[in-house]
């Protein structure tokens, strides 16, 4: 999904890593370990072994592990098949892959809202017959 963006992978916290506090990264952060606190980055990739208790703020967030807290994705948030999120999501776009789990509150404010009025459209089609 990230394609050319993988070149920007600047930071990595391995499975044995534990961080408590606040972390700010330019570029992409891949997390396999545990974090208690706040992460800010351009993109955050949480592997299946990752655990976050706190807040993540990024343009794109991919959750493959467990999150308890708040996720703020200005562009896209994806919960992968083994991803688990318990908390609040603020995102313009949200993808939950089959098997992914979410419990909490979602607030979505896309840049452009496209509303399709199916009832009006169906009357329009029926009147042309």
C-alpha cells in the first residue's frame, strides 16, 4: 500500500522496544514494540506485534497490532486483518479489512462530501420509463 513511500521509512522500534512519553518523527515510523504516550509522524505503521496506549497523529496510519487510545489520521486510517483498536478515531478515510476490530467512536470529516440521493434518483429513472 505504501509503495514509493517506503523510501521515507526513517524510524523503526523493534519487538523488544518499549517507549514511554512523546515521539515525533519526520517520515514513516514502523513500530513492532510497545508505546505508552503520544506519537506524531507523517505515517505510522503498526505491525501485528505492536501495542500502543495513547495517541497517534499522522497523515496515514496502518494498524496491524493493538491500540488503546486516540488515532488522528488527516488522510487515511487502515485497520488490518489482525488490527485491534479500542478508542476514538478521527480520519478523513477509514478502511477496516475483514477480521480487523474496532470498538469506540469514529468522527469522519472528508474534504469533499459526496451525497447520493438514491430516492430522488430512483424516481427520476422510474419517470423516464
